[in-house]
């Protein structure tokens, strides 16, 4: 059924040549932009509290297919009405980052002007890897790197920063640089041994992308050493150090330690200074996955939470998460500029010049896996140029404060339990009505997440902590206030009452069947 013979996508009444002309014409831009701007403007002003609308994929697919088939009635090859319907369909099925009911994940609304600029950079490309193709993009990389270097306390002339499409790729690139630096010659001859079996160590809540890296770079999944967490879900240094020492003594050559500044489940920041001490003492490369909390560097008030990050060999920040620019834009920093080239030491004469000159010195192609790449850094540079970085800091501070207020409030309620003290804008908690055992409590959180999502007003997530489900909210929208948290609590209580009622009915049915 789904794979019927496709009908021609062309509008029946326009000729092929006319259609082609129209597809590339500036007039089509004018018309489509007009439609789009109106729609976006409406979206940004929408005040509805909404979660997510999940459609059945088959239904969505046939609706999307319906928009692809020719229909009569219009003479113009570009049908603004169909375009308008396509935008509506996109907005209907996308994440409601502008809603005060959306608290599920690390997606944020972006600065609207950055989104507009994203269109500029799509229309007129500056592929960002090589200077001759992306001049402003490469200069902007340097400017942003210098701005951050000042805040980290690094010398802008000796550190380096590249942008990657996502934190996952940044983590892979950093660990690869670590491998090539510490297990010297690995790039050329295959993974080399130094004094034992190459291994990396990570915190137990590390992002899954990091756990894939050993498989990718030839270290092997068996050579990941996972470090235990304390009750704030940070690496527990007291228990981690003996584990690390023991692994070293047993012949694991830990060449890289990857820790977090803002874990994905709860936003925990590992003890950076103490772990930097250990790494330094043992010649281990320290990479901090600061995808989530690295943005704290921009806030005078939040920056002290990252004390110790200046001792890392590398760290990354997801600008598309907590710097509020369009995805994807990740900043990967190296303390030592010379090490940045080590991730991909390679010769490819068609793009790489052997001798650095005044231009190639500015480009990142040799240090990055990507070739063609959107100049996403320009959106961040633009915000800096138009408003200054304080607008980012202001939003971050609000979100972190709001999360703390939500934590204090939930802690005061007898039927709720918080799971951790929040260090960032992520909060995990449980709804714990009386009379349920621990298995039922865990089941209830999962059922609650689903029921709340299906209700369509709020969208929250869940994570597994120590084998049980807990609810999780991520504050990414500065329009959320404590009233919205109170409304969410009301929603949780009433949905839970319905769920428990259905459980009672089910139990009753089961006993009747048994009789
Ligand atoms: C989101 C996230 C990542 C992955 O980044 P992408 O940009 O989604 O590839 C890695 N680490 C942490 C801590 C994250 O929050």
C-alpha cells in the first residue's frame, strides 16, 4: 500500500521548462519567503501551552505523500498554498521549544535573528573548513576562540578551537587526538602500545557517544573503565582513584580520561580539579565533555562551577544547546594548539598546503573530520556582534535559578522526592504517592511520562537511575515560570490518580478471572 507507483511531482498544468525556471527563480524566493515569514511570526507569538503531538508514522507518511502529488486548480508552477501546508505540517510535528509546556530535553528555542542568518548562510555558502571557501567563517572561529580563551584563562595564541557538527563528533575527535598524542604513531601504524593495553576511563553517566569511541578507534569496548558516582551523580573521586590505580597496575594503559561538565541525565559536573590532578600525575589526556555546561563560561556567576576546566587538554561545548543558536554547532577546544592537528595527521595535497601561510593558518580543515560544513559559528558570532554574550549568560542564569526553585519546591512536597541537587538546568524527581512499593513507583514514573505526553500539554522525559525510572525536566525556555511548574505538578497528580485507578481495575479483573 505504502509503495504505490509514484505520481509525477510536477504540477499538471505547467510545462517542464517553466517548472524548472520557477524552481530557481528569485520570484519564487520572494513568494515563499513571504509565506514562511508569516508562519514563523505566528509560531513565535503562539502562547499555547503544548507538549508534543506524536503521529502514527504511517499516517504522517501518507499525509506527506499527499502533499507531493499533483493537484489541479492552480496555474502557477509554485503553489504557495501547498508550501504553506508543508510548513504547517512541519511545525505541527516538530518540538515545541517555544511552549512553556516543553521541558523534555536539551533543545531550546534559538535567537530568531540567528535563525534568519542561518538562511543567509544557506543561500550563499561559506563551507567552513578552508579559508578560500569560507573566509568570514574561519575568521569568526578565531574571534570566538579568543573570546572563550580569555574567559578560560588560556593564552589565545597557544590554544585552539575548531567547530564540529555536534558534541558526538567533538568527543570522537578529541579522544582520537588523545590517542595519537599518547599512543604515538597510532595514526600511521595502527594502535600502538605504550606500557599496557590501551584504555580510556569515563564516568558512569558519560554520554553514549563517548562509549562508542573505543570501538571506532581500535581500542575496544572491553577497555572502557567506568568510574562510580556519588549521590550527586558526579564521579566519586574517593572510589574512582583506587579503581584507576588498580587498572593501571593490572596493565591497562589509560591514555585518556573523559569526564563531564553537565551529564545528560542530571546535569552533574564532575570534580574537575581533583580528576585533573590524577590525569596530570599519570600523563593521561583529560577531555571534558562540557557539551551541556561549558556555556557557564559566559556567566560571571556560573563560571566558578567549572573551576579546573582550564587544566583539561580538550573540552567541548554544544552551542546548539546552551548557547541557543541553531543546530548543529559545537566548539571543541584544545589547550595546546599543536595537539589539535594530531587528530587527523594526514597529507592530502589537493586541499592541504604543506606550508602554513597567512591564510591557511586560519583554517580548520586539517583538524576536522568534516569537509563541506555549514558555517554554524557565524550564528554565534552574529549574536555576539548584535547583542553581546551577556544575553546568553542572562538566559542561562535564569534557567539555572528556575531549576533550583523547582527543586526547592518539589523537595517541600510530601508526595514528591528529588533525586539529586541540581547543578545546572536539569532536574530529576519521582512522584511517590503513599501505598506503592518501589517497583510500582518505578512503573508509575514511566506510565506518567507517557500519559503526560499523550495529554499534549506538557512534555517531560524520564531517565533510569540505579535501575529505576525517574522523571526528568530540562529547563531550556526562559518563558517558563514557577506557575508552569505548579501546573505540571497538578498534571502529574491527576494523571497519577487515573493511572492508579486503572491499576486497581486491572487487579480486580485479575482476581475475578482467578476466581
Ligand atoms: C548532547 C550531548 C552530547 C552529544 O552532542 P550532539 O551535539 O547531540 O552530538 C554529548 N555529551 C553531552 C553531555 C550532551 O549533553
